[in-house]
């Protein structure tokens, strides 16, 4: 199979001729809602200037950190749908000195109003290095300490992390998502974003080249000539993408000799 979940296009059996998807990684600031329009609140439009991208999943207004945006429905579904089991990673600051018993309970799963949560990885950590100050700051009580946890989730329930920590007696004070699958926040500061277009382009070139070979094999080995109809369009995609990158200019010149 030549396609991947970050691209989409036409199908022939199990072969997919794909088109480029755009992916944006945003560090969503506190007090910003995960949509582009709202009459009363700060929105993604205050930070993201790229057109026609939409959130893959959501991050609550009072949570911070990694939010993925894409223009591709298939990728959006893969990132956000609970059935895909894409792991999401959070740094969680909780009220008081969290106990080993509470951590063990979180790991096993806790009973919420909408059912028991799945067993998951929960670790006590130091405050994340280089973490930006929240604006406004969290509520601090001089006589009561706070603790940091690292929590992994494979579910997508509403305000799940906050409800989990509250259920074991340690309310969440600050919640930061720093990773979704293999995509990480890195050094992005609140309100900053970066695009993964180059990564997708180069991966698309690799997979389209593979597709051309598969189409030929299906024709010569299996007698399925209908796959040959997709080769010109696949080569046109390769030509268009390779023309944008200096390191692919020799390959682009070669393609022009066969198109």
C-alpha cells in the first residue's frame, strides 16, 4: 500500500494515489478556545494565519500546549478519533503532594460518571524544564505544595485528565499537552506554530515512487493494466513537488524527459 493516513486521493483496490496534506503544530495558549471564530473569546485565528486548516481534536480553553491542525479530513480523523488509539501525553500540575496510592489508582483506571477510564501510564515528575509561565498564573496557596504528573491517554473524553485527578483527590491546577503520537511540542512558545509541509512532501515523493513501481508490477506480473492509468497523474505529482526543492532538481529534470 503506497498511501498513508496523512494523505488522500483515488483508490484502485488496495493502491492509493495520494495528495499532500498540510499539518500545523501550534502551542495553544491558556484561555484560547480551539476554534477560529467566537464572539467573546480569543481564538486560533488570533495566532494561526494559515488558511483552510482546522483542529484535529480539541484542547480545552483552560488547557495549554500542543494542538494539531490540518486541511485533510483523513489525517484529522486519525489524530482525533478514539478508535485510532493515538496516544496523547500531558504534563499535569496538581494541588498538594500527590501520593503513591493516588498514582496507582490513576494507572489502574478511575471510575467517572461516564465509566471507568482505561489503565494508562502515570509518572510523578519534576516541573518540566524550561516551561513558560502561565498568564494568568495558577492559584497558589503558600502553605500547600503542588506536584507534577506525566499522564498518557488513549481516550478522548471531555475534560478527562481534570476529572481523573479530581477523582483521586488531587485537583488539576495546570494542564499542558506536550505530545500527540510522534508529534511533539518541542521549543514552541505559546502562540507559536510550525508547519510540516516539507516532511510530508518528501514522504509523498518516496511513496509515489513506490506506487509507480507497484502499478508496473501489477501490470506485468498480474495482468492488471488498469493501474497504468494512474501513472501519468502520479508522475505529475512527483514533478510538481520535486520542482520546489533544490535537492530534487536533478530528479525533476529527469521526470520532464518522461512526461
